[in-house]
C-alpha cells in the first residue's frame, strides 16, 4: 500500500506582507491616535462618518491605519529589512498620507458629511495641519519600526 504525503506550505500565514502591514499600521495608528486625542481632533475624524464623537473617531482612525499599514506592507515587501531604508520610506509614506488624507480627502469628505465650508480647506496649511504632518510622519516611523520587528529583522 502506498502512503500519501501532504506537503506543508513553506511560508507561514504570519509572513503575509498584508497581515504584517495591518498590525504595523495599527501600532502606528495607536501612537498617532494618542496625539490626536491630546489635541482634540478625534471627534473631527468621527465626522467622516457623521458622528461627532472621539471614540468613534478613534475607531475610524484605526480602520484607516490598518488599511494604510496593509498597503505599506505590500509596498515594502521587497525592500531590504534594514532600518535606514524602511524608516526613510516610512517617513515619505507618512508625508504622502498627510498630503492625500489631511489636505485633500478629509476636507472634501467633511464638506459632504459635516460642513460644506470644509471644501475651502483643501491644501490649506495652518497650525493644525503642521501638527497633523508631524503625526503622519510619526505614524510612518512607528509603522516602519513595527514592520521590521514583525518581520524579525529589526537591526
């Protein structure tokens, strides 16, 4: 009688760039969310879905962070797992999300869900937007650092 052998997969599910990216994005989002809570902007994030509430804003922010992290994991899956390249890419990634999210998407979306005058805030950079830039870059760095740790290549 012949025995049938079933081959085990050679990569573990935890090595998925999307899965690792989601967890890295959640770590970055948590740190950025604490900054947002400190400056009182979480209710504004909640207004993206029409709810003026800090807790809801935090949940919305964390969903966005998980999505951004998943995309970061995919984009960096072939980047050498060394601190300098990953941190540089993650800082640029944070700036890109600041430009897209804070300066374009959020004002336009809020002009539909909260206040039509928000459409005039597209590409407006004041004190709040500079704090947001800092938060987005810090999100990128924490996401990048967590990504390296989860990949097992933090050096």
